[in-house]
C-alpha cells in the first residue's frame, strides 16, 4: 500500500527537498503541498491523505490550530509535526490535540521516513530530546495514584510511550493484537483520554511510566 502524504510548510525549498526524498521511497507518495494551515485543511478535504507532515510557525493559520481543526474533523488522520520549535507549549498542544508525532528539523531524513511508517502502523513518535523534556517539565509534580491500571495495562501503556504499534506490542508481550486493542481501550477509559497520543502525553505528564 502506498502512503499518501501532504506536506505543510511555508518554506518551498524544504518542501521540494522533502517531496523528492519521500517520493524516492516505493511506499510513499507526496500528493499535495500547502504553505499554511488553511491550505492544508483544504488539501486534506479534497485529497484525503493518510499522513500530514506539518510545520508549526507559518503565516496565516499556524500548525497548532491546523492540527486541532483537522483532528476534530478527521480523528483517524495521522499528523506528524516537523518543526524547529521545541517549546513546551507547541509540543503539548499539538500532541494533546491528537498529532501522532513531533520531530525537529534537525532529525535525519531517515527518521522522518521511519516516523511516517510508524504512525501508519498505529505508533507514535517523539524526538528523543523532547521525551526527556516532557519528563523534566513535570519532575516536581507529585506522582498520582496509578493503581487503577492493572499490571498488564501498565505494561501496555509503557509500550505505547515507547512508540510501538499494536502488532509490535502483541509480539513483545506475547499476546494477540485483539487483546492489545482491548487493553488500550481500557487504558483510554481509565485515563479519560480518547487517542494514543493523549494517552502517551498523560502517562509522561503524570509520570505513570519510566522511560
């Protein structure tokens, strides 16, 4: 299956380079390009892509607002943030809105390509520096009660934070994918979240897992 990708960045040179690199992969195809969030929303409506690679700081409608609007309308859409900004506000808002990953523009191209494939398999991706940043931001907070998660659910939550797909979790824990989905559903309900990225954000924010 070919993964259909929309690029959203106001820098033409970056889009050109990324388009050429992604199109050189047999399983990836850039089907549209946008220079701001408004154009990205219009392209998603008309092209129905699998993945959107989104910058944060753009003229007009920025990336954060675009993610919030897109996920509200297309909850199954995979959005990867690719930006130079590593501020907490951008990271938290986009991940809480439902973005599947957050990468910095200094990431190797191979990481971006791998990230696209990871989110298509149901995983999530965070730049390594940002994972530690999330943990550091909440270091002074008290650890909340996590007893409501069963030991197995805690194991599954830990693998979610590590970015594993359902298939990889099943193989890692020696259980079926159906059982994995059941555990994830229970985790969502118990944590009061609605998506994989929100579960990860909650787990890291409340220090329910150790990375």
